[in-house]
């Protein structure tokens, strides 16, 4: 699987850890930065991850920051992106099964590296359930297309 990933300075250490985890699992990683702990604004990085997924250059995306909140919001501004903030395994599973999330957001100041790797593994392995959930995703897409 091709996974786009990006973080701000607060998520940098967790990003580096997850880049290693993804590589160990055989995934292709598209790293959109940042590349140090020097302060940086996250919106452009998260938008780049989202665009990479929306344009089909990556299958999924991961955005990381201090809390993951702003990163999730920024990624969700890209048309076609359904970014989910998942700081536990249950939310990771549900975000995929029910919401077909294509970008995962986590907080580097919230989630320890070991748990983050488990969340990522669960999120990548969980399939969209479809069924009644597909109808709801279609409704979300219609709202997005209408600009409301």
C-alpha cells in the first residue's frame, strides 16, 4: 500500500517512528515532511497529504501533530478526504468500517509510539463495511460537492 504521511514539528518524532513501522510492514511511504523539530505550520503539509490521497497517488494518508486536531481539520478541507482523529484502537476500526476514512490523524503529544503503531496497523487492515454506511458516505459527498 502507498501511504502519504506528514507532520508538524510536534508530530515529527511520531512521524519518524511510523515511517519506520510502515517500511517494516512493506508499505511504500510518501513523506511530505516536516523533516525536523523546527517549528512549522501544518496546514500546507496536511493539504499535501490529502491531495496525494485524493489524486490517487497514495492509497491512504497519515497526518500528525501535537494533538492531531488541527491536522485532521486541515486534511478534511481537501475535497474527497475523510480524515479521522483516532487516538485509540476502537476509533481507528470504526473510522474505517463506518466512515471509510482515507486519512488518519493522531497526536504525537497524546499517543505513545507503540500504541500509535497499533492504531496505524488496525486502521490500515480494517475494510470499509459498506451497506448502510455507504449511503451515509454518499450523503457526505453530496454535501461536499454542494459546498455546504
